[in-house]
C-alpha cells in the first residue's frame, strides 16, 4: 500500500515538473520573439550577404587574365538597368588612381578593349577621336587622332565611361563607372581585380628599372 502511494506521488511530481517546464513565461516568450529572434534574423541575412559577396569576389570580381578582367567590367556595367543602350557612350583611357591626368599603355589597352566588349553587348559606342578628314603620309592612312585641333569641337550628349587602376602586390585593382556628362550622376559602376600573381608588374607597365651596369676602365 505504501509503495503504491509513493509511486503515485512520484509520477504526479514528474508530470507536474514536465508541465511546469514546458510552459514559458509570457514575458520570456515576448522577449525571445521580439528581440532575440529579430537580432538572429539580422545575423542570418548578413551571413547570406557575405556569402554572396564572397561568391562574387571569387567568380566575378577576381580574374587571372587581362581579357577576363575587362570582360568582367563590361558584364557588370551591362547588368545595371538604369543604363540605356541607345544613348551614345564614349570611353576614356583608364588613369592612375593617384593621378587622374596620367595614364599608361596599360590604361589605354583597357579602354580600347572595353570599347569592343561594350559594343558587342549592344551599347551605342561613339569614337570621338575621329578627325575631320583622313590624313595620309608615306607610312599609312589615319583617321583617329589625339590632336584636339584636328577633332570635332562638340559631340552629342552622352554617357562617359571613366576608369582608374591601382597597382597592388601581385594584382591590379580596376574601377569603372558610367557617368552622365551633364549631371555627373553615376549611371552604372563596376570593379575588377586582375590577379597576375607577379611579384613585380613592371613588365606590364614597361617601367622596369634598367639592369645594373659596371664601368670597364683601363687599369693604370
């Protein structure tokens, strides 16, 4: 009899304890729903954004050839829906990030190649370096020029593509943007990293220091 009563009390106590633990305080439930859950949701969304950014960096932004780097810039600018493919676009030489008035053959190659990439994607690219006439000499025939006195004084209202590059250790970082030449508003932008993995990129920029020389003199 005593053992049966003790078992009944033990079962009742266990059930009461279970039910007590399963019922949450309204205050605790409210705190969990309104604060912790919201903060956790922010963390999860931020993690997703970081995963997308890392995926973009690995597969879109970072490239290992110059051609792929230029292709990446053109593809990124094309994705912006604010950019009209019918409006004339002129492309300028990419310049050094620390000197907007200085470029190199590298910067000119990027801009020239970008003309091809964007034209193939349907953009209305205009060549503003065309002379008023074709010039001829014994070496060939020429139409494009960088002499402002031989070019048209005005061009139609256009978008302008400008770009900069910065030399880093083992890589070159490029940024490009499409601007409205009247308002200065940025219509589209793109960035890409040319990961060449060279310790010295002087070969790309043709500014390697000359080899050390030793003077040969007559012994006296």
